[in-house]
C-alpha cells in the first residue's frame, strides 16, 4: 500500500486500485494489463460463451425471472443465499449485494456475477474445500471451465438451489461493511476502509 505525508507531517495511507474481470476472475493491476486481458483468448472465449449461453436472460426484468429461466437451461447456480436484493434507489435502480464477494451490482450484471468464475470459486473454496477448487483457481482452458462447472453441478444437485434474500430496507453502505454503490456505474463498489480498494469492471 502506498503512503504519503499530509500537511501536518503525518503519514496518510493511499489505497490502490485493482481491476478484476468478474467473467474470468482475472486480476489486472493496471489499465495496460486490463487491455491485454480483454484482447486475450481467454476473455474472448468466456465472452462468447456468455453471449450464447445466457442470451435467454436478455429480456427478463427481475433476478428471480433469470434464476427461474436458468432451470430450463440446465444452468447450475450456487451461492444465492449470499445475494441480497434491496429496494430501488432514487434513480429507480435496484441494487443487488453479494456478501460473499463484497460487491454490488444492478440487474443487468448481477446474474453474470452469480454464474461467474470468481463467485463460484469463492463459494466452493469456503463451503466445499474438498471439491479441490480454491479461491485463486484459474480458468485458462475450456477443460478448466468444465472442471469448475462440474463441481458447481455436483454441489447444486446434492445440496439444492438456495434462494436470494429480499430486504425491505434501503441499501446502507455503513451496514454493509463500507461498500458504496454508484447506480450510474452499475458494477462499481468501494470499501471505505484503509485497505485495498477494488473496482469491478464488467
């Protein structure tokens, strides 16, 4: 973590920015690495897979509808019990918070987060470590993706599909670990503490 001196001579901590591709669970330390990742074979493969595989959710207007539609597509979903839906904000945007991954999304990106690599790896590593998928599991080939998907299918089949949580209270950053939500950017979040600040890029 970088630091600098304030006018009073005291050291002030400066948070660093990370960029994580939620689709590939790939960490990019700067804009150059991010650009290289987006132009790489893995991201293009995952993007094409997402466009084809999840096109059935395009015109659905709620997360529940997307979840129900996924049943007919044989798409396994895990970690739904960590998802919280809050009332719409003043702009009419409904925030969805994932307490497992410490991030907040709006409707058009929360489903992609749930079926994304990062969310699945974190859930499996925390709740089912015996599956052999840790939080830093990398998907670099189609066979890696198949290994992860097989583990997700086994967990959902043996433990069932959970339900998301619906809150009657408006989203409150202080009550949610300092996570703040920008409804205009959709997938951006920050944790207001003296730790690394992460930025989710869709």
